[in-house]
């Protein structure tokens, strides 16, 4: 039987392990440096609260997470986001201002809603109005297949500078944590690139789309995303999960790959490297000098502060209706800002006991780097202070969870997809080597599951 090593037991590595277990055609081991599987996915459950320490859901449009949940017997647990309540706010001079209805990221389908919104100046509203009128010109200048540009440059071409600053930057920072002046539009917003090619105008493209089947924007699981991890882990043969077993060396042998832990070496026919790219880079640096170059991307860190308020505490709170708010980048580096806050008990059912309130605050980008080294208490106090500035005074939470996710979000810089094509060609030169994880083709959970499972199938071939 083929022997496969999986390095990293996050969502991508664990999905690979699950696929191998399901096939029954390989002997394998998952080497995980920490004491638990799941990586950034971690769910805590207490007093009726389901507290997500990392991701809270997946984008419903991508099928792979749902498919996996169904296979794992979790179909009855699937819950959609409460889209009837889907409002997002932007924090502006201490006040929450609602984003206009009908926006897909920074692109509106309803220009009337833009005209009524206090978020935009007359100039930005005029830029939005002009965009569909310039459809032909935009189509002519659309990105060619071999071209890429930053998200900021792309949005600027369509809607001007103000929309870049007020909407696009906080939205994308909320997902990637980094600067939209560097993020690749082709890697991060491929659907918009396709729309530009077909319609020129993004507004016209959205307006021409048929009404969707009523599918919610996000999906999660009633008992939390940790259920995916628990169910997949339960399918692995005993002894397959090697927890607290960090891989410190990887090299080719005549017949396959040798992995080295702190106290042992073991040979395998194939290896699936599902670690963060900076670890993958270090493990593969002696295999080929091109790996360090192609895996040399930047990362952004994130801090999650989850606050759970029991019903009696929550009574005095006045949280507006919606999914949460975003914070545009501040100019004062001594005043670390939140990136965003999610109103978890409104975004999904079953995240809090009835009348309880569950908030998740995020620090990211430079603010998160500046907070390195602060203890959990200082971070939760800072988060509560920042939240109070937007939401009014907050009572003492029943539960406070702080999670640091250092260098957790790879930055897909301009040219990312071209680099990934070179990386794929390089990997193909090394039989038995497979990569999976959030550094390559998407950072969301559905993509982790897809890439992990595909890597396992390739390893079996
Ligand atoms: C705060 C936050 C919120 C997010 N929210 C969402 C969301 O709502 N929806 C969504 O779809 N996505 C979200 N994401 C993105 C998504 O969670 C991640 O991209 C995904 O979980 C990454 O999975 P992974 O398997 O690639 O990596 P990881 O989860 O980082 O797993 C890698 C694993 O490798 C292990 N490892 C590292 N080095 C070694 C070594 N040398 N030997 C052995 N093991 C090693 C690590 O301990 C870790 O367990 C979020 C990300 C963050 C940070």
C-alpha cells in the first residue's frame, strides 16, 4: 500500500487525510505541530454560546464545504446566514453608517440606494452613475488574460478614489488584512474581472444577473465549524493523527520522501505539505532553490476577540440590526483600530442563548502586528474600549476568548496567479510532492477542502 505523509492538520491537511481514509487505499500519517487538529478552525461551546475562534462560516456559492458536511452526516446541522438581516455598517467619526442595500462588495446593483446613502460625496455618487455609461470604454480596456493589477487600481478605474478608500479598503482588509494597493485583483476578485471582460461595467453586469435561487450568502453548522474537524478526525485510523509532532525536515530519497521530526525520521512514497506557506517554503528550501522564491509571499496577522453576553447582561445593550461593521483605516498609529466587528447572534441562529449577545471583534494588518506581545487581558480590554466607541457602553461579558493567529492570511500580491502557475510546474518536477493550503488558490474553507481532497487524490494516483 502507498504510504503518504501529510504535514499540517489544518482544514486543508485534515481534508486530505479524510480523503485518504475514505479511499482505504493508502497508509498515512498526519503530522501536526500543535496539540489539536483544525488549525485556524476552532469552536468553543459554553452556556448556549457557540464561539468560533477562527472562521465563522463559508461562502455558500462554493460547494465543497457543504458537500463535505453532507458526506459527514452533518446535513441537518447546516444553517444559512440570516440574510433578511444582512446589513453592514461602516464606522465614520464614531457613528455607524449603513452601507446601501444591494451592494456586492463595492459594486451596487441599485443606483438609487447609492443616491440616498450618506456614505458618499456627490463626486463618488457621480462616479457610480457614470460607470455603466462607460461600459464600452471599460470593455475595451479590460484586463487581458496575461495582465493583472491591484484591487485598488481596478476599483479606481471603475469608481474613483473615494470608493477605493471608503468601501473597498475596509471590505477587503476585513478578509485579507493587508493593503488593497498590493492585492491582486485577478486572484482575489476573479468574478469581477470576468464581469469587466463581458460587460465592461460591473454595475451593468450585476444588474443583468438573474435573481439567485434564494441561497444564503454564508453557511455554517449549528454546533460550529469545529464539527467538521471532529467528524473528519473520527474517520481517521487510530495512530494516523500525530499530534504535537512538528516536522523539521523534508527531503527526497531515491524512492520517495523522508520527513524528520524532532526525534525520528520516516520514509513515505508521497508527501502532502499543508502547512502555512512560510513553513512550506522553509521545508522545501533544499529541494529546489525556486521554492523559496515562489513561496515568498507576505502574510498578515489577525486577532479575534469573542465576547459572549448572557441575556441578563445583554439587556442594557443596544446593538443595531445587522451582521456587523467595518472600520476604515485610521491615520493614528498610536490608536490601534479594529478591522471589523461581527454581530454573531444576528448573522446566524444558534450562536447565543435567546436574548444573549455574541460579538466578535477583529484586529488585523498593522494594528495586529503592533499588538504583538500584549496579553489576552489587555487585548480584550482594548477590544471592549473600541467596541464601546461604536456601540455604546458594554457590560462585563460572561465569556471572553482571545485568539492570536499570527501570519495567518497570505497576501496574494499582483501577479499571484502567474507565480502559482510556475509553482505548479515546479512541483510537477518532483514526483510524490503535493501542496495544499491557503497560500495558493483561495483562502476560504471551501477552497481548503477542495485543495486538500484533490491533493490526496493526486497522491493516490
Ligand atoms: C481570523 C480569521 C478568520 C477567518 N474567517 C474565515 C471565514 O469566516 N470563512 C472562511 O472560509 N475562511 C476564513 N478564514 C480563512 C481560513 O480559516 C484559513 O485560510 C484556513 O483555515 C487555513 O487552513 P490551512 O489548512 O491552509 O492552514 P492552517 O489552518 O493554518 O493549518 C496549518 C496547520 O499546520 C500546522 N503546522 C505548521 N507547521 C508545521 C510543521 N512544521 N509540522 C507539522 N505541522 C505544522 C499548524 O499547526 C496548523 O495546524 C479566516 C482566517 C482567519 C485567520
